[in-house]
């Protein structure tokens, strides 16, 4: 089957011809049940389409589990945007600017990964940046129900956008930003759970919070005394 010859001017994939071979070995046209838009796009022959994905989240703070997923995502997508939600309703430990800086430093080694911020609906943001997939991590069965709900709602809102789930390494399956914050705030070790720079930022944040907390009672006492006098 010399179908390759019929597309002599096809541009080359950056990583070689592996994807063209996959495309040629699948039946064409694919039966509808096996023809979701994500695959459809990946298998386009003749013109090369790049697959861009977003990895949305709170990242407060970013952890080694996030980094593990970013690395996995960077291997299967042509472009990956780590998208930090600007959520005015939440009371985050780190500002969006701090989270952005940490994520930029953490991902500086990946050529195809960038960091951005967004508000509003994730699907609207994905559309704005012309992404075709949303990357989300599933650590354990407990994540599944929420993630499935979110993926299906996002599909209802934007049927052309696919959610792709990936699993981080088992060693991070218990890891969450909330637990990292809690352990760090209570003085526990977060070594190996977050990159060094995040650990340092967390310690700085917590030291400032402790200093502030230790100053408060004495300030209160002096006010009381003044009132009594
Ligand atoms: O890291 P998180 O907190 O689990 O990320 C959750 C996030 C940001 C992906 C989710 O809350 C989200 O997509 N928020 C944007 C608003 C939105 O699109 N809501 C509808 C989701 S179905």
C-alpha cells in the first residue's frame, strides 16, 4: 500500500515519521465510534496539525505530582499550557503571580510547555488559546468521580474539546497541594513532595505568617491595658 507516495509534499513531524506510520496503519475512514475529534485531528494526513493542550488547575502550591504530569503531558502533546485559575472566591496561600513564577521556573526545561493564567470557564480559555485538549491528573479512584463530572460538563459546554486523563507516578498518588500546605504549616517535612524552590517559598510564607501571628496577641494586650486605664 503506497499511500505515502500520494502525499509527497506532506511536511515532516518534528519527532520523525512515527505518527504517519500510525495514521497509515489505521482503517480509513475510521468508524464513527473510534473517531473522536482528538484522534481525528492527530491522524490528519496531508497537513500537519499540532495538538495543543491546557493543563488547568489551582497549583497552590505546585507540587512534584503536578510536575510529573506536566512532564508526561509534554511528551504526548505538541504544546502544553499550564493554566492557573485566577479565582477571586478562593483564599489562596500564594498569589497568582507567585504561582506563575514557581511554575515557570519548574517548567523552564521543557521547550513545549508554557505557563498562563485565566479566569472564567476553562473551556472558553481553551478555545481562546486554540487548545484541543484538557489535561487532568487522576491519582486515585477518589479523584475519578469529580474529574468525570467536570470532564462531562466541559464536553457538554464544548463538545469539540477532549479531556485527557493521565496518572502521575505512584509515589505521588497521595500528594495534594492542600496536604502540602497543611503539613508545611504544621512544621512537617515536605521534602521530596515539592521542588526545592517551592519548599523555600513555602517556608518563607509560613515564617512570615508565624511572625505575624506571634505579634498579634501582644498588640491586643496593650490595647486592653490602655482601655482599663
Ligand atoms: O487544581 P484544581 O483546583 O483541582 O483545578 C480545578 C479547575 C481549575 C480545573 C476547575 O475548578 C475549573 O475548571 N475551573 C474553572 C471554571 C470552570 O470552567 N468551571 C466548570 C468546570 S466543569
